């Protein structure tokens, strides 16, 4: 059914960069035969899914939507891919994204523009736009994305699906092509909250191959899912309802707050002191880390190499000039500048200090509530091409999602209404480190 759906709509949505539907069908048939003589089935067994194209898949192209990796067939698998294979998942293909996950609309892909299935003239959000669209357009039952500053939650909101960024360290980053290593985290896109819990069950867990992976006992995220929100303290902060918030988004969030009240939750006012600095700190830190992580693309070891060059330095220069797109170059330049001697203290170090202060802000807020309720993004999906000439305006779409990565805490975006043009609105629920169970419980109660 999913392959039929792909054949019918993928041409207009362009969610995938590569597909392996024949292989998927063969795997499904093999599994059917096996299951006909076996009574028990595990939850994800035989369920077709998609992976963002920045997760390594052995022998399957992994391009990060960049010309730089146009021919990169990884010699190893990302840990999440191995875990999903073990859970019986069937990989359909690799999904489109902003180049190296830098962007908020998937328009920075070197290969194609993914379209929002709710309105094909609108962006799907980004950077995991392909993963969000595959779930929204029924061309996968679930997908994985990566979230460095909102790249799971924002496209989930724009496409009307569930998207979760887990606590930093909960899901292994082994085999995820690095953008900003201290912020990157893998998480699921699903049609509903229960599916989100099921996918999380499969991908969470310690991995010795990722030095930042948390070593904790196993949790079943479906166990307390349906317990309701009676007595749960839900915080609302005016800093998340400021200037630039689309009126329909505000209204829909206010309605959501009223629904939580009727469900027995207690709504409390909380406030942040330093949230205004989060976006600048994020773009400083993420670009600094990106400039270092992307130094490896030199045209020597793998990936793209310029055809004509005079010497080694010229080879580096031409390869990187031709292989990277504009946004990636902008981040490399910004990050290199922020890390250079003479500027390091004023920019990178300052941003790291701001990071500590923002973490403290969240600690203080979670002293007064269990969960924080915010809009996922200030607006619903915007038009294709609308913000491409103004990077700052594009960065501003991340204003409600980046503080979460800076603090390393988990966040989930769930659909909570439609705007006047019928485009989906997303609500974001945030909690302290490792509060995934509480977040999913609160999300399920609303859904
Ligand atoms: N839009 C943000 C950026 O461009 C977030 C990207 C992400 O989460 N990967 O950096």
C-alpha cells in the first residue's frame, strides 16, 4: 500500500532523495512468509519507514542533500538504522533535507525542493522536511529526522504530524553525519503519539560507539502513556508568545490551554529572563561546530572532488567552493570567524556563557512546572521562495525551538489546529532532561 502511495504522490511531494521500493517489497514478502508460521509479531516488524539522508546506510547513498557527498556509499550503518533493522523495520528510502541539515525549509537541498502536502506551494519546514512530508503524505508510516535547532519539531508542525527531539544523549548519534555535535539529536516523525512512543522504544539506548550516549536502564515509553494529565503542572511563559506570533497560532494555543484545564491539568505562569539571547547563541555555537565538523570534506578521502586544479591547496579550494551550497558556506565562514584568535572570546566563549545561563533559566522554570507549553514555530508553513533571500528571517523561524537544543532537554511537537488557510499549527511540549515519558503522556492526552 505504501509503495502504491509513493507511486501515486511522490512525484508531486518529492519527499525522498532515493528509494528502494523493490528491496522493501522483497523484504516484506520474506517477512510475510515467516510470520505465517509464527504467532507473535513485534510492534515495528514489517512496518515501512524512511530515514533522513544524513544517517549512514551501508551500500545505500547518503548524500546529506549535498553535492559534496553525491557519490558517498557509507561503509557502515548508523546505530539507529541497525536498531530499526533489528526491530524488523523495512527501509523504503532516504529523505530530502537542507544541505547538511542547515536550514528551516528544505530549500537548501542541492537536489530537489520538497513540497508541503497540505499546499504544494508551501515549504514543508526543515531541515528534515522530507521526513515530515513522507509521514504527512502517507508515503511512510514513520521516519527519523535529526534536530540541531528544531529540524524535527518545526517541519512536524508545518506538516501536521508528531515530531520529537529526545534528550541529548538518549539516541545514539553514531553514523549521523555531524552538523553541530553538542546539539544534534535523532528522533521520530509519526502519525500519532503512540507511534512516537513505539519508535522511541526501538531507537533509545546506550551505545558505546557514541561517547555522549547516556547509559540508563530501559524504559517502555508506552507504559504510562494513557494515564492522563490530572494534577500535571503545565507552564506557560509569555516569552514564547511575543512579537511575530501569527494570531491564529496564538488562538489555537489558547484553546489548547483551555483543553488541558478541562483534562485536569493545572496551568501556571512561568517566565524566562534570558530567552532573547538563545537564537544568537545558537547560530554562533552551531556554526562554530559546523565549521570544524565540515573541515573533513577536502576532496581527498571521499565524496566530491573538483575536476581541474593546479596544486593541493587549489584542489581544496575548488572542491569546497564547488561542493558546498551558499548556506553551508555562510555557516563555515561565520563559525571560522567566531573561533579565530582575537574573536574567540567575544563570540564563541560569550555564546557558551549564554548557553549556561539559558540552561539555568530552564532549570528555574522547571522548578515551577512539569511541562512547558509553547507554539512550535511563530507561523504556519510559508511559501516556497518566500524567505530564501533573507537568511535572518529564515533563522527567526527557529526562535521557539533552538533554546531546547541549547539546554539539551526533550521536546515534542503535536498538531493542534489549522490556520485560516487550512495549514497545520504545531504545539510544542517541553520538559526537563529525560522527561520523555511525561511529555508523551501530556501529548497523548491532548491528541
Ligand atoms: N534551522 C536551524 C538551522 O538552520 C536548525 C537546523 C537543524 O535543527 N538541523 O541551523
